[in-house]
């Protein structure tokens, strides 16, 4: 990792009482599964950003879960093509992302996300040990490895 500019980001891991966690398939690149996440706005703290992003991407409101654990920040660098894509999209030359993760216990195991099809188009509930790092872009895998260790001891 370098000492460059990192986009502040927050991610949310929703977990049911049976231990399963929500993973969502990105619209692009198809076949890429991850936890809901997104940028932290200026003046927003990571916890508030995680709740906002979670609601925008899944429809889950903060009264539907309890945040029980937090870890981070974690950093990853973008590969050159991703760095160029982010620069075109955001107009800022980010070198990567700095992420804060929050584990949330759902109050109801019947709650299902609502996906708008812009960011994610599919979802599933899986046990943490069933989540395949191969379903992520290579540049995100090291962070997810650490996240799975820190939250689930894997």
C-alpha cells in the first residue's frame, strides 16, 4: 500500500440468529459478491454512513438491527484500471479505499433485503465460512480475509 489518497468507506454485515450473513451480487462485475458498502460523506461518521448505505442498498432500516461489533479501518489499493474508472466516476484520483466494517444482528430472521438493481441485483444468506473470497475482485480479497478473521475468527 502507498501513502496516497483513500476514499472513506463504510460496510455493513447483516447477520441472522442462525449465523448467516447477507451477501449481495454486484450488477458489475457480475459474479462479484460482497457486503453492502459505500462512501462516507463529508461530515458523516463511519457508523452513520454504514447505516445510510445499508438502507440505500438493502432497504434495512436501523430499527431492524443492532450494531454489535465494529472493526477498521482496512485499506486496499485499486489496480490501475479500477483507479481510472473511479477517477472518471468521482473526479478524484483515489488510490484505493479505507473501510470501516460494522456487524449487525437482525431483529427478525424473516427480514429480506430490497435491492433496486442499480448496485446489486441478487442476494443470499450464507454462513461466514461458506463465503468464497474467489467471488471478489482480487484487489479486495486481502481486506475481506482480515474482516472474516476479525469478525468470525476464520
